[in-house]
C-alpha cells in the first residue's frame, strides 16, 4: 500500500506482517528527503497503527541506502513562512510531542536507521521507543547551518538522553557523528552490521507483538508518564491500571498458559 503516490513527492509504504505494521520511507532518489505529502502520509500510517486493533507494533524503516536526509526544505518553506503544518489535526503526530490538536501514539514503535540520518530522521527515531542502527549511519542535527532551529523534539530529547552538554555539542555545531557515538549517547539501543538493521528491528517487534497487548500499551504509557511528569505521577496510576489489566481476558490467558506450560495466545481483550 502506498499512502503518498506522486513520484516527485515521495511515498510512504505500508505492509502488514502479522500483528506488525511495517512503514517505509520511500524517496531514495532524494535520500528520502521528506515532502509535506510524505509527512502527512507518515502520520496517517501511525494513526492506522493506533486505530486498528489487530496491529500491535509498528516498525519504521527506509527504502534505499539512507534513512532520511531530513526535510526537503524548499517544499516546506512556504508552510513554515505561513506558520502552517503538513499534518492535519486529529492524526497521530509521528514526533509524539503532545501538541494540542494532534494525537499521541499509544502502541510501540521500533525504528531501523541506516546511512544518512539527518535532522527529522533523528527526531523521528528519538520519538519512537526502540532504535536499531546500522553501523554505517551518519547522524547530524544541522538546522543551525540552515538558519533555523530543530523543533521536532531534538532540543528536548537529545538533552534528556545524553545530558545538556552532549546534546549542545551536536545541536550547536551541526556536526556529523556515527553509530558508536549515537549508542554512547543513548540515542539508539542496538548497533548492527549494515544490511541487518531491519531484520533486527522486526525481530524485536515480533517479540513485543507476542506479549499481552493491553499490558504492553499500559507499560509503555506508564514509563513515558514517569519520564515526562515524574515518577510520583506514574506511581499514582499503578493500582487502577493493574486492576484493569488483572481483570482482562489476557491476564486470565497469561495465568492459564503458565499453569499449562504453553505459549500464551493473547487477544488484546
């Protein structure tokens, strides 16, 4: 399925793999530089992940040799100058910033990055949950070289993951850094040989998809709440959330499968 069809504007491909939605950035002739149509299509794919009950995990990857060179600035400049957005209100924001009017993703997202991973590419991976990087990645948050500021979450999440000094080293110089540095800074969770990053991301996604879906979502949201609002706020939800999960069909299946010493067959109910 293609959710953006013009060859000039690029496209976002989607493919079902069991309970996993594989989402592909597809404009390799332009190093997968994002046009407004592509960003909207990406939001539509993220929204589909959250809205379809059979889908449990998303995997974001890229066609061709690079993840993305970032925004195609000439195509975005008119929107920026008018203060407009490529993604309509009501869709899931792929950057997961929580801005009014856009939804936040609830289901897990695993990202496989490779080659050039600039600006928006870094922000998309930091907005996801687990990142697998090929060992040939070249990262750069280079907005300062273009006279603008990163507003897709880099100023927030790079400092959160790596500390202010490490974040500003890369944000203020716009320099290029490799996968080893990204791993050191906690921007990525795994570094694998180039060409195997998607396989590893799918392996992780499949492992998540085998778990109880309600528990997976609840666990993810609680961890995110602890990070954004503090541990006491997250702890205040423990009893109510656990009570709801304990009374689910999945919890009964979890106990039954444990007693029978068999694999669980969770339904997300």
